[in-house]
C-alpha cells in the first residue's frame, strides 16, 4: 500500500459538525485532501473551497466521486444507509457519533467493512479531551488508589427547546443519542463494559419531544459509575469527579478544543489544545489539596491514527466494535428507564 499518497476525502454534510470537528483537520493535516462534499450549501462551499466537487445529495456523491475516505455527518437516522452504500462503493468510512441507531445495523456494517477490507471508524473525539486524558493517567498511574466512584457530566443550561432535528421526535433524536455516546465511550475506555445498568432517561422541558435529560448508573463489582446530562445546569459544569481509596480528583469546565475550533483557531501548533492553568482540576487527599496540570489533548491524534490505519494497516483510532458497545448501552438505558429496573449487561 502506498504510504505517501494523499487520501482523497469527501464529507457528507456541511453543517456544524463538518465545519467545526472535521474540516479544520482535513484541511491542515497531510495526507488528507478535501475533494468532495454533499450539501445544500453549494454556493458557500464553492466560495470557500472552489476546487471541491459539490453534490446535491449524498447518494450521488457516494456513487460518483473518487474519494478514498467518506466522513458522514448526516443526521443519526441516515448513518446506517449511507455508511453501507459507502462501504459497498469501496470507500473507507468515518461516522460521526453515534455509530448507528440500532445494534443490528452496527453488526451489519462491521461485517461489511471486514468483507470489503475497508476502515470503518466512529468519531469519538472526546477520547482526546485533555481532562479525560488526565483522568485516564491518574487512574492508570494509581494516583487515587483503587477507584470506587466515578462521575461524569455533560450538562448545559438550555431551558428552551430549539427547532432542530436533534430535539425532534425522529429516530436517533434526543440527548441520549447526542451526548450519551461521549460519556459512555469514555467510561468504557476506562473501565470496560459494566455488569448492570440503571437509568433515568426523561424529557424534562415542557416543550420537549424527546429526551433532554439522562442519569445513568453503570454497576461494576467494586465500582459505581454515574453519567449525567441535564438542560438545567446554569452553574459551572462538574465534568469529572473520581473517588479512590487514597484520594479524589474533581474537574470543572469543558475541554477548550470545541470553543477554539468554533472561534477559528487552527489545530496546527503543539499547544493549540492545551488548557489554561486556571481550569486545572484539583486532587484531594487526607492531608493535602493541589492542582493537577491537565494533559494536552488534541483531536488531530484521531486523524493521525486514521491515516495510519488507511495507509499502513495500523490500528483504527476508534473501532466500530468499540463504538457498538455505546449503542448497546444506550438501548439498555432506555429499557431500564422505561421499566424502572436495573438490567444485566450481557458480554456477548
């Protein structure tokens, strides 16, 4: 395989996800080259990227363009159909999270990607958040002793419902499919699949058509994990609280990469993703408290690994098999909430 050739890259969709979380890296990281897009914003694309082919719909792009890699940022319900067509056309595929909306869809795509010998990955970029990398380092380095309680939040203050598909009663809509994959994937990376799950998944706002709140408890043998998202958090966001036998770590605020990308910061310097010192978390022990410098994150690392997977058969940065576990737990969380019961998690 040619390890120096460019990777022709097409994007389905030209909205917030594509322009904020993918294009800054595709445009600034070799060996990727942005060659095609499907969007209704054709004039905008042609003004900003005149060399890029513009297609009116995703299906036409997938069957006609010569891209090696397709990044799918379409609404969640379209993920399966578009990824399947892309793989059938012999293209490598990156899907925005969530992977799919149903477990059986993910299983079919995994089998197809293996048959076609193509990379299939899901953009769980929050694995490269600096605060998450810090938590991971503290746990693996035994800085807190054996961990007994872990809490992770992605709260917002959005008391009013917005008119957009994510907050509409459509397949894959709701906050559990939106922010849930981030928190669940991080927990799985740290601790693996749980033994059982208990969840509340609710529509709390009066105008909500779909869930806008979740509180998920993952049960392990000697560990409890709590994952939460609320639309009514006006206070600073408690991002992580990790309690171990010898100490605790508490971190507020969100990783700065999203805000920097939205403001136009390019991911081209070594410190572009580094958190400011005033945002560092605190480590508490029986007799001391001190700040812990946040590890330097960087979503570019996902794309570096993706290029290696495509060109040199390296490890896929986020495998579809790993991403499917998040979908399994999302469905179990919904079932637990509807039944009011704790459900066992099958490892098969």
